[in-house]
C-alpha cells in the first residue's frame, strides 16, 4: 500500500482497501502509543494547520499526532494569517508548500482545500469543510471496528441534518466500506441527489446499502450504530435555529430511540454535542425556544444527556481515535515506510 504524497480531501478519492489500510495503521499506532513504543518516523518534517473555523479535537489530534511522529507544527487560527483577506488561497498554497511538508485545512469551501492541494505541491488534509469531514470518518470507523470487529455489514443510522459535512462524509464512508447506511431526517435535509447517486454506484461494488427515511423509529430499528451531529453547523447563522429545531426535534437521539436498536448498539457523535445547560449555546436555545419545544428545554438538543452518558455511548473513545487516525494519515502520506 503506497499512499505517499496523497491528499485527503474526501474519502471518495480512496479505495476500500486504502481506507482499511489507514484504519489498521491507526490501530497499530494506537497500540504503540499505549505501550510507550516510540514512533518518531517523521523527524525534521514540519506541518502547518490552517483553521478558518474553531476546533478542539481536530487541532489537538493534528498537533499531538505530529509531535508523536517527531514533527514541528505551526497552528494558524481563524484570524492568524493573511489568507482570504490580503492573500488568495492559491498564493497561500504556494507559500506554505515551500516551507512545510504537509498542510491541514479547516474552513468553509471544499474548493479551497482543493486549491491548496492543487498548488502547494505537498499533501493536504481536509480537517472539515462545509461539505465533508473525512478524518472524522476514519476515527469513527476505527471505533466501530474496535467494538464490532468489522465494518462490513454494520447497520448504521445517522439522525439529523444529513446534508451537512457529517451526513455526506458518513454516507461516503459507509458506501466505501460495505456498510448499511440509513439517513433518518426530513426530506429537505437528506444529502444532495448527485452525491447519493455517486454513493449508490460505489455501494453496488462493495455490498453497501443506502436508505433514506423520514421516520426516526424506522431508522433506529435493529441497527448497530446510532449517530448524530449538531443541528446547526459552524458557519450557519443563528437565525436558522428555530427552523432546525422545528424540523429535527423528532430526531433527537433519546432512550426511546436507543431501545429500538440492537441490544449491542452503540451511540456515536463527532462532538461537540449539546446535551445540557453547561454551554452558552445550550443555555440560549433552552431559554429562547424551550417554551415552544419542551424537548429542548434542558439544553438537550440532538442527544439527551442520558444517552450520551450511558454505557452505550462511545463518544470519548471516538474523540481519542481522532488522534490515532490523523497520525496514520500524516504518516502514510509523508513517510517512505509504506511505499
Ligand atoms: N469532531 C470535530 O471535528 O471536533 P472539533 O470541531 O473540536 O475539531
Ligand atoms: N457539522 C458540524 C461538525 C463539527 C465537527 C459542523 O460543521 O459544525
């Protein structure tokens, strides 16, 4: 398996075998980390992390992953560079590509991460755009593999805004890995037709199935994984909250929904999650809309506190796996070890 020099912009660009290789390499690196086996395979290399949006997991995963591999890291936050204001993405790509061995990008436009890849001359990794979040899927799938021993044949349902980065990326990942993907969401929040068509074609070759339903209970019946994400994503205006609560409150993952699933089902969430009153947004939403929609009156939005704190929830293992999988992506694309 040779992924040297490859970008990770979307999992659509990777074969089933390549994705499986990255997940297995992540498991190996996780083992080495836990056992204290050093793996500084990339000393003297440097990476830059370009964030137009905030992050906890992705930023820390790239930083710790890079340090563990022996690399130097520069973090550039939403206000920390000339990009977009005084300098184009194309020029930024050509500057950073001359200083760094790899570039991580988190932002709005998929076309921006593509431009960085086209003009920087070094591997570029997508740390989230409005359209996709491929490194998250690798962590999610490592977690599923750890729990069930396999990805193929796993029954997976995504509840909520299925046309956001997570809905898209999970559908792509499930199609690639031969999983049974269901999106449970109102029709106007299903992934776009063109992407569904592409994924249906992939599914024909991997044994995956893709299903779309407006009925959350039908979506939960007998499944192995229940997955949700925030109802309003980074970059969307505050004004969309009311509409989103209106259309998604029936899709909140709560204990009733969990009971419909397989007894061994797990709950997953890319995080951050709204499951109480201990965040500014959770508090604001409860205060503003709780009287209209009692379901959100305790700041529990896409998931209840009971579910996220239950034994079925694997969200913190999933978050840890961001680091092991991102480390694998950097290692595979920057080293000669697997050439
Ligand atoms: N899941 C995820 O991407 O989290 P951050 O926004 O904290 O990076
Ligand atoms: N859909 C979310 C994912 C966060 C990791 C967002 O874009 O805000």
